[in-house]
C-alpha cells in the first residue's frame, strides 16, 4: 500500500463519493427531462458533461489522439478494449462522437440512472430469446442514423489489466447487419485509475486513441477476420 493511496482515501470518501452521488442523481434527472422536452441529443450531451466532471473530480488527466479519423455526421460501430469501469467516463466524456451504449436490459432497473439511459436512447439488449435479440437489433437500426453511433466492448467484460481478453463477435455481426463501418478505439491505462470496483480508484492519467476506420464491406465474407483485424489495431496502441 503506497503513501499516495493512503493520502487519497480521505478525499475519495469525504469529497469525491458524496459529490459523485449528487452529480449522478442530478444528471440522471436532467438528462431524462431534457430528452423528453427537447431531444435525446440534448440529454446525451448532459450525460457526456457528467462523465467529464467525474474525470475532473477524480481527478484524471485525459489525453485524446486521432480525432482526425472521425468523419463528422457518420454513424459507426465503435469497438474498444475494456480495462475498467472508468472506460465509461473516458469514452462518454471525451469521444467527439454522438453515440449510444449497448447495455444489458438488467441495467434498466438501476434507480434514476436506468430511466435516464432509456430516455437518452441507449440500447438495452435482451438476450433471453432470438426473437428478443432481433427486436433489439431493429431498435438499434432505428437509432443509429444521422451521425449517431454505438459503443460496444467486444471483450464482454473488464480485463482489469493492460492485456486484452478474447473478442466476442457480437459487435462485428451488428456492424455487418447494420452496414456500418468499425471505428476501433484503444483505451490506455484506465486500469491504473480503477483496478477493481467503482470506488477502488486512484488519480492519474489515462486516455483514448482513435484509429482509422475499418470498412466493414471489405470483410463481407469473414466476420472472424474483421474481429481479428480490429483487435490487432486496438492492441497496437497499448
């Protein structure tokens, strides 16, 4: 246990945690209400502000590389490695793309937050049956237009380290089904910020690297090859 860790604990419990609770509740209410009054884009923007503020009060210094690889107004399936829960704040607060998350339907039950996510337009996936999965796909198809993208972690769960787990094929099947290109993103060093559960965190520096787009149409005959190529690109920036 380092001196830095010990010195950070009073700040984490006495300042960060209460602030985070209040900000999250206020953001959820504001995002839901503005989504209903104005549009989901407004509600989603408020959500991204919540993520930036969370990084600021942790505090985390965030770097971003590769903004030039994004074509304004284009929809993507964004795929990224998944090191920690802090990946959500890094991407949501700093990716220069209007995107929605793919979330397990069980997360809809989180008080305030689940309701706000629904109103903002995040996509809840029901894996209980092929029919429900198809319905979720159709929901995604309707939302991912006019520059709205989606973020998926192909590893499926947090690695909690620099090395990546194996990729699952769901994100790449979705990209092919919806005829959207892949935007690979590498998350760097978020596992150093949060190595375990939500409040198992430390201040530091982390960031995202946005890679050139992968044309899904170039891999029409091989979904596995598309997945492998995306993984190699993401791994190259670690």
